[in-house]
C-alpha cells in the first residue's frame, strides 16, 4: 500500500474466455473490494508491449501517467502504470 492505493498485481483471462465479461467481472470485484477498504485509487501495471491490455484498461476508465522498469526474473521490462479513482466524491 502506497499513498492509499490498492495494487492489482495481475488480471489475466484465458483467450477462450476473453470477450465474455469475465475480465470486467474480475475487475469490478477488485474495485468493489478496494472501495470497501476505503482506498482512493486502484493501480495496475501493464507491460508496454501489451497494447490489448492497455486499451482494455483505458476503456474501463484507467489513466496511465508513467512508465516504470520492472524486474521479471532476470529480464527488465517496461511497465505502464495506470490508476482509476475509486471514491471521487470523497476527494471533493
């Protein structure tokens, strides 16, 4: 937890189940849980090369503001960091 952010580490749906609402249901479960715990934002990281995931998160209300390097095994990958505001009225 950093700056009252809920971190979603990984959300992956097998190709046979993509487009059926499974990803949206899993995302909504995480958003709901984070709201119940009174987090202000939910943060995700998407590998820079994963345009489909990046566009899916954009479509679901996330904004991406920075890129960070992440060590995956012995390889460093660029990750786009995105956030979605969970309780917008709480910040006004």
